[in-house]
C-alpha cells in the first residue's frame, strides 16, 4: 500500500483540518482575554460548550486523515507535511481576526512550504523494517509520561508566556508520540484487519497520547496566544516523530550521497527555522 502521493494528499487534508480545529478551540478558550494574559476561565471549562466538542470533531477527523496518510507512507513523509498546519493555522487565524498576512509572514510561509517539499522529494523516505523490542517501547512510554508530568511541574508558578511555551513544547511532544503509535497501529490494521487493530496496544497508547496532547493544548491556549505556544508545538512534534521513527521503527531517508544528505538536512533545518520565524513575525 506504499504510495507517497496519497500519503501527502491525506496529510495535507489532516493539516488543513487540524489548523481549522486549532483556531476554533483557541478562540473558544481565550474568550475575551487580551494577548499575553491568561484566560479568566479554567482551561477545562470550555469543554462544557457544544462548540468545543464540534471543534474536537475536526480534530478527530484530522487524526483520521493522518492515520490514512500513515497507511500509505512513513512518518518521514507524513510529518513534514503536517508541519504545514502551522502555516494554515496562522492563515486561518488571520482570516478569523479580519487581517491580512504581512510580507514577512508570506515569505516564511513560502519557505516552509518549499522546505517541506524538499524533505519529501529529496529525501525519498521509506518504510521502517524494524520491530522494536519491548524494552524500547517501555522507554518510549516512560518518557512520554515524564514529558507531561514535567510540563505541569515546570509550568506551576511561572508567568503566562512561560506557561504557554512549556505547555506548547509538551503538546508537540505528545502529538509526536501519538504519530509514532498511530503508525504502528495503522500497520497492524493493514496486516491484520480490525482484529489486528483492536489487539494492538499502540492503538490505545495513541488514544491516550492524543487525549494528553489535547489536554496540555488546552492549558497552553489558556496561558497565552497562539503565537507563543504554537511554534513550540509545531517544531517539537516533527522532531519527536522523526527521532522515534528513525530510532525505534527503523525508518530512513533513501539518500545515497553526501550531497543528498546535505540537501535533506538543509531542508529540515529550513523547515524548523521557517516555523519559528513564521510565528515570530506573526506576533509583530
């Protein structure tokens, strides 16, 4: 079922849907709070609103598109494309706030798009052929739990902007873990059908990681504006997914020359820098 074209297409659908849901949930959570201030309500108070659940419906749809993309391609193909959700989130946010993107925003958005294309086209990512031993999965799960616990411990007694940054990093990490669990669960479904999916413990780990990511995201939204928490989240997510995809699942880029590795490394670097700069200029 390996098909990078379909993997990219469904990843783009996931990125767009994810962006729309993120902007919607952020606006619900922030309410009338001004930029740089914490929301007056509890981070979990918005779950009482029907609109929050409707926005979560978009999130679940995005996860579905992501899972479909992972059925056709590797994490190294899907995750760079999902990074475009950052650009789309800022575009949708500007539209919701009735403003136009500035020239620097447009420049870095183009750079992000080009670098994502470079990773996918120049890198020739392939499927992983490795079956990780149980002890490696124990380490993966333990570090995931440590990230969430550590985020709440560090964020306590911090000012709003610091909280938004810390929770943004933790949120990105959780969605990176969720992507890895999703990849294994989808592969189990492809190999064993519904029975293979249900009996895959990674399916339940994926659901827990997605829930934890959404919970932490709520706290990030409550602590500050999107331009504070979103860059950290969208930069950390592919780093975690890439690292685990390569180290745990054995995925790799199909590059045979030093020049090819330089091109891929440059594309990844530009992707991360563009993500950071895109959100930085959006604050101004």
